[in-house]
């Protein structure tokens, strides 16, 4: 990477200082499909897709920092503002799939996967290394619709996170630290529409703080990471998989227990829906690369026809 300090200021810790880098990936890269999947709904305060630019508000060891990335030909142009600019710019290769290893992945095992892989050679598995942020977001998504979960994430992060620096398209916020999650009052969880089991799970996880990230980072295999994460009260295999997907770019993580995923995988690979056991069986030939297959199924655009009206979520928050 080439790192260039913006000439506007010599103070790299200033919120108004921009630092830049150019990353030249040694592989095809579809930036939006790779990094854009981190956005949790259209109004996510931590991630914005503004035309060709993807903005991320990050909680770094040095303070809240904003990162903006865009493709320019075969290069990724990245800019960062705030006290953690070096940390943010160092994260760019991982965000762009530099650690993604397709290994012995064989797309030819199914014609749909082969065609999707051919059409989307730049689809990579992103990695943020933000374990607690991914875990908190996944917990909020337990047993609710995406609309409810994204709304709760937006409300809580915008009020208890930290305002991100730089010329962002709209106000952005870095996710709360574990300590900040722990201090969120009970009324705020209720106002955000988060049910008590989910808020208790986040608070209990926040008590362990960054020790969770260190333990997950020390785990070698997906099964080891699952054991670490599912040892937390209220965290099951679905939440563990969702955390591994975003924070670690785990190529084999599968969100067993997802309301829609088994149906979608079954329909894409066989033309009819299946359950979790059937999905696991269908994905078995790609052991070690099952998340890649799931991502290629999503990218293919193949979806089971809707069978009825969408779920209308209830709002139990009152007024």
C-alpha cells in the first residue's frame, strides 16, 4: 500500500486531517458486494453507500475514525479522518478480501454456483476484525425481522455510539464500546424495541468486553470459534455464525436457524425449499467454503417466489 498524508494539516490526530492510501488488490474485486454487505439497512449510522463510495465509521484503539473507500480502475482509493487513521487504512486490505482464501473451492459442483462464480469473480469475503461490534449487531437480529433489528441498531448506535469525524454524507457514528453497551439504561433498550432477552445478552457479553475478541482471535477453527461464542449466555450457533461472517470473513460459517436461508439455499440448488438439516446436507460438498456458496447464491438473484404477505411486526414499545 502507498500511504499519503493529505496536505491540509500536519496533525494526523485532528478530525479534520485526511490521510489516504492506495490498495492494489491482486485479485478481481467487486467493492460493493464485498464491503457493502456490512451495511445493516439503508440508514445504518456506521456504514453508508454513497454512489461509488462506501463510508465506514469505526471504533479504533485510538478513537472514532471514518474510512471512505472507492474503486478507481483496478485500485482501491481509501481516505480516513480522525485519530485512528493509520488503523483504519491498515484495515483496507482485509475489508477488500485480502485474507479470503478460496482454497479448493469447486464451483463446478453445481451449475448455478458455477454460473454465479463466473459472473461475480470479484466477490470476496470481507473481514473487519470488529468481533464485539458484529456480535452486538447479530444479537439484535435474533428472532426479529431485519427491519426491526436495523431500526434498533440505528437508534442505539446513534445515541450511545460516538460521532464520526470527516465530511460524511450524513452524520455517522462508531458503534459503542463494550463499556458503553453495558451502561445503556433499561428504558433505552425498550425505546429501541429490543426485547429483554436480547438486551440482557448484550449486557452480559459487554461485561467480558474485549476478552471475547481475544478469545475468538485465538481460536483456530470455526468449531473453536463457535465454542467461544456460544459459551456466552444467549448466544447460539446462528449468532455465532453471523459474527464470524462479518468480523472474521469465515468462509465456512453458515447461519443455521435463519428464518429464510434454508429455504433460499434449497430452492437455488434443488428448485424446492428445505429445512436446516437439508441445507447442511446440500452444502456438505463444499465443506470449508459453505459461506462462499451462500454468498454466490445471494449474488445469483435466484429467489423462491413469495408465498404470502410479508410479516407485519408488532411494536410493543408503547408511546
